[in-house]
């Protein structure tokens, strides 16, 4: 009933993020009491805020970071697709030139003079290998940085939970 009035991006779905195919960390249910406690904390009426609200804020930050990573990988993937298409166009043009009789004779003579590695360089294939290697190293660095951020956030959450569970003296 509600989904008729909502855009596709904002529709309500009872399934988990995993079943929806989304790469997101689910937030926890806060409830009205937790929000009231957080409001009092923000206005200075009490010393401790709601741990549920605080944890959800951390989860939302992690989800925003995940979304940035996904967006970045999408851009890199798109650039690689364009690059691959350009290389395919170059290869098609070279193949068309090789189909011409005079070009075939020139190609045979040139091919006999060149070794396998220099021929690959002339074809532009080592550039593709270099770009793929650089992109994979960059992706690995981004993934490692993301893992470090998530580990630090997990440690912060754990330390906050330990602080809250300590008995008051």
C-alpha cells in the first residue's frame, strides 16, 4: 500500500539487505526511548547518550564509506570497459588493414624481422598489461585501506561497549 506513494529508491522492503543483494550493514532498531535519551544527551541534560543511536551513527558512516568504494569501483570498471573497447577498435582496424593484399605482404616481411616481444609492444598489448597491473594495485590499496578503517571502527565500537558495561563505582 505504502509503496504506491513512494519512488522506487525509497520503497519499503521486508527482506534483509543480503537477500536484496545490497552491500550495506543493517542498522539496529533504536526505538522512541533511545531517541529521547539521545535528545537529552545532546542538550546536556544527561551525561550518557543512547548506545543504539551511537552505533547506528557509526554504521551509517560505514555504509557511506562502502557506497563511496562501490562508486569508485564502478567508475574504474567503466573506464576499463572504455579502454578495452578502444583497444578492440584498434585491433579491428589492424585486422582490416591486414586483409588488404599489399598490407599482407608488408606484414609478412615485417613479422619475419620482429621477435615475439617487440611485436607485442608494437601491437600495444604491453600497455594494456601495465594499466591492468596498476589498476589492480590501486584496487588492492583501496581495499586494504577500507579494511583498516572497518577494523578501527570495530575496535572503537568494542571499546565503547566495554566502557558502557563497566560497573559504576
